[in-house]
C-alpha cells in the first residue's frame, strides 16, 4: 500500500494530545518521504524543547501500490524515488529473513529508539 498522507499525534506529559495531518504530493511508501513529512509536521506543530510522552505516526489515505499516479515536474526525480523504494524493499526482505533487529538505519544506532 502507498499513503497519500501522514498523521502525527503528540501527547504531552499531562496527557493532552494534538493531532496534525499532511497530504503528500504523491502516494508513497518510502521510509524517507514518510519520515520527512512527519518531521515537518512535528517541527511546525510542537515546541521542540517541550517533552513528549507519546508520539504516533500514521499513514493515511492508503491506495494500492500498483495504482497509477499523476507525475509532476516538481517532485523528486523518478530515479531517486525508485532507488529509495529498492532500498526499502531490500531492508524489508532482510528483516523478513533474519528478524526485525537484523538491519536498521545508521542514524538511530546508539540511541534510546532501539
């Protein structure tokens, strides 16, 4: 499936929740595009020095992976999107064969996310 949008829910220590969503210019299942959209929502909706109790990221407006889409001159080049998709598929296959902890992005090594 591909997502046409991203939704972020942020809960603070006093259990107040804000929800924000963003439509994407094209449907995607790219980890990088989902991450960038989520970070954009968080940075524009939350004071980054304030603590977060819970962060939820949801892909919304899902469509079939094989569905056709309108191309744009302003989107990332198709070669870049295809390269990102092949990397994501390779990582998914490694995780399927050897477990979820077998491969990850170098950016999150040695932090509290693992």
